[in-house]
C-alpha cells in the first residue's frame, strides 16, 4: 500500500464550552463542559477530526496512542485500530475492573480515546474516497436525515450560585434565552419544550429525570403529553427508582410513552439487568438503556435476560463502527436502534448524524442529542442542522464538516483557564443543598 496516504500528525486539543445549570441524578451541570478534539493530518493534505468526552485519563491514553497513529497507513485503518485494542494500554484498562475508581483503570476512557481516533481516521478515508462516513460503515448510508429528540431538563436557578453561568439576557426571545432560566416544575419544562419545538421542530422529547420525586417527574411527562398530544415523550430517571416504584410508574405510563430509559437498577442483590427484566415483564413497557449494556459482554447478558428493547449505543462509548454493528444486530433481532448523548460540540453532532444515517432498517427511535444546549458555540463552519425534528446529514465527503480553527483555539484557551477540568456535577449542588452528596438511588433534590 505504498500509494496510501500516511498519517503525518495527530493533534490532541482539549476544549471547553458553556452549559446551563441542568439537573440530573449526579447533581447540576457545571457552567463549563469539556471535550477533546482529535485532529489528524495526512500526506495527501487532508484533515480528519473526531470528538470525545474529556478526562485526564483520556488525554493520557491519547498521548500513549500517538506513536501507533502517526506514520500509519490510512488504508490500513483496520490494522491500526486493532493495534489500539490489543495495546498494553488497553490491557491495563481492562485488567482490574474492581479498581475502576482509579482513573487509568476505567475501560470507558479507553473507548472514548479510541472513538475519537477512529472518527478522525474515517473522516480522512471519506475524503480520500470522496464518500460520506456513513457509506464507510458496514451497512452503508440508508438515509439523509435522522429523527432526534428534544432533550429536556429541570434547570436550577443559576443566580443562587457564584459560578459563571451565562445569563441568556442578550439572546433573542425563545429557546436561546429560556435555556438559561430556571425551570423547576412542569410548567417551566413545558415552556422549554414549546421553545424547542419552535426552534427545531421536535416531535419527540425526553425528560432527564432522577431530580424530583418520581411522582412529580411522571406528572411532568403527562403534562407534556397533554400539551403535545401527537408527540412521543419519555423520561430517564437514571435507574434511581426502586423496582417497585418503576413498576408503579410504568403501569401509569403504559400506552402513553414509547419506552422508559433505565427506570430501575441494581438493588437487594439483583443486577440492573435482572430488575429491568422484571420491570418489562410486569409492565410491558419497552426499555432503553445506556447503563447496563455498554459493551459486548453486557449487551449479551442483557439480551439473554430479555431486559432491554433499545440499546443506546453512543459512538463515543462504543466507537462509530461498533455502534453501527449494534444497529445491525438491532435490525436483525427485532430490537430498536437508539443513541445516547452527553454535552457535545458539532463534531460529535456530525458523528451521530453519520451513525444514524447508516443504521439499517426502520426500527430507529429518535436519537438523543444535547447539542441544542450548546447551539451557537460551533467549532465548525456550517455545522449539521436540526430542522423539523430531524438531524440532517452534512453534505460532502468524510464527516462533511470543516473546523473553524479560530473557535477551536478559543475553546482550547477557555479549557486552559479552568481550575478543575474533569466533570463534577456535585459542585453546583452545594449552592442548593448544604453538603450535597451523590446517591445513585435518590433523586438529586430528594434529600
């Protein structure tokens, strides 16, 4: 393969953006969020990019992988990625799963690092062959746009803190202003949904739960259904409901919601896969998850127990190619394809668009994206767009995006100013509840 382009350089750029005080089981989103951009250049003069969640251990892994990437042949992408997955760094990540509290022993961070590299390599291959990344995934491009949902949150009052949340006061009326204002009840969340529909045309919504008592979150779901009778609405309590609560709320919502995401988790000696299987049998409500089927072994056990219907295979935690294989399995086995999300820039939005565009079959639920909370902070020229409730596949080869390097450098400079660069949702909660501590089985405001 002497005529194959060679990877000349790999640049690892940690970046930061702004977030709202969004509430979840882990606390409140910080005023800043961080990501990593991987930028590859090849001997043909092309640039490929990938994005992934940021953590100190992910940055360390990417540096370890640099010698495997620089100098590699672009057409030997499979061999290059196999080297990553067979590397000493991977073995260290998976050798002591009982020690995952040590940052360098968290397998999730390995996949985050590999996912950014893989996306950048696929972007380069797409530019070489003049094809979209969706056509390079196993099933090939199936569609030009994918349904995405409006991800709704309860929002705490930023004015109660001394943190640097943006105010939104300079934004025009509507979504770009409301996403910075407090929304602590059903009426507040409904106003957010109305503004999101006006801005993006959503037909699907997901409420991030694990914040209020379950009864109040179900009440918010039902209020949204009354306001948008033709929409699909669901809730994700991040497994903080007990099995008994989940069954009670599930029966209340049965026939009204398309699915529930991780309504319950491990308890009383039973795994989350076992309790979700019980929940499905008791309620008949389909189950989505990004908590108990996040690798091949976990997915195998979840499917053996008939615990789930919708594996939410995030390209940042599975890699794009692995997530595409999950979509193929869903199509062949009668499951539904979905995608998990966390806060991200528009490079990730393009990754999600191509993943959804290549998902085979028609059993495709609206994909998650937090991007609406970051819209306006683009790091690319002409980023992907959400219109009429659909994320449109960007035109052009590769991922179809071009970095705006001025904005990338600004986001990198912001990252360098942050005193704590790893995610910490407990910080903002201290302004709401004295000595607040995370508890996986208690909603964040139920103390």
